[in-house]
C-alpha cells in the first residue's frame, strides 16, 4: 500500500494567490462539494492534513478531497 499523498500547505496556496478551497466528498457516488474560505487554517497546515476531519453533510461519510479553488485566484499586482 502506498503512502498518502501530501498536498501543498495553505501558505504555498496563498502565495499562488488562491484564497479558498474546494471540498469534495470522498464517496464518488455522493459527489457533494462546496467551496470554503481558506483563511481559517494556519499557513503550515497541508490540505491533506485536514481531509480526514471532514464529514459530508449530504451522506455522512468521513473524509474529503480538498483542492485549491483556482476560481478564487487573486491577481498579482503589476510590476513597474
């Protein structure tokens, strides 16, 4: 069995300009998802660290797949 994949930290995600995450139910048959503001989590936490803590509001299954919400990307200031 392979080791779980370690995802980026919230600091790395914020450095890329992303300010929210997409949370997907770990049950592929459920497919419930939502977007959450990522400001509640500290910079040193990895997205993969919090995945086991989620419980789906639709089906009750524990676990989630969490990914950066690239639609929340904030434009970087232009250099002069």
